[in-house]
């Protein structure tokens, strides 16, 4: 597989069997959806699902949109494409074996309702947790870690990376940071995560 990191939380996974796009949100580049054979959404927040861009992509080519049941309430006309995924479920999307983890978004504040969220493990190799710090029950080779959000703090993310113990970790959920924040967090995660930690510029592709 080849994985391209787009802005914020969007990944594009390409392999011989097709193209899978994860969390194409409003902060990510719309072209991430070009030629997609399937889309996976972790949860309903707009930084993870750009409904307008997704609807345009579906108008060009009908494809399945996999995600939690709560997505139906925000997808509008695109809801017809929704394939509901439950926590613990294993399935195939665009020829890629996927397992779903978690079930709930991390708590932002007690006054804000907790919504559904799924983490996805691809081919038992690459893990995208969405907006949660749920550790999968298998060894992860490549972890995309949400490094900055209103719901997380640095120490919790470091402990999440250490608990997952991947061979390598890449920054995810970084669309709200500026150069100052990147400099501080990249240095600290690299020093404390106990793995090969890096941040990829949008458009960077890796082999997985």
C-alpha cells in the first residue's frame, strides 16, 4: 500500500485493488477524493467529513461511504451511500481489509455531548484512530496519531503512542497548528514517543 497524508486528518490509501480515502474534511484538499473507490469516515465533525466535497464526488461516481450510524444525520443526499460500521467489525473497503475500533469520540467537555467515532486499522498495518486515543489490540506498524485538538493534551497522546508501540508514528489532526506549534510539538513527540515520529507535509506519500 501507498499512503498519502493530506491536510489535517485525511489519508489516501492506494494499492493494486483500488483507492481508499479516510476523513476528507473541510481542512483537507478536495482532490484527495479523486478516483476514490471507497471512503471511510471516523465521525461526523466537519474537519473529518466535507459533505459538499463528498457529495460532488458521489455525483461523479457512486462509491460506498463507510462510517458510524450517526453520519446519516449530517450527510444529506450523500446518506444513501452510507454503509454503517459498528465497533469491532471487520470488512473490506476498496480491496483493503479494515477493522473498526472504539465507538466514541474523546470527551471535549462534559457539557458537549459525546458522539460516535471509529478508529480504523488497515491490513493490520496502518491505524487511524479518528478523534480518540483507543489503542488497537494488535501490534501496529504505522500509527497516525492525533497530535493537537480541543479534546486532547500532549501527555495523553504521548502515552497513546507508547501504548500502541508502533514501528513509526506520523502526525495526524494537525490542521489547527501554525509553525510555532509544529516546532514545539514535533520536537517533543520525537523526544518522548519512543518511536520514529515524524510529521508529513500534505501530499507526502509513504509505503506501508
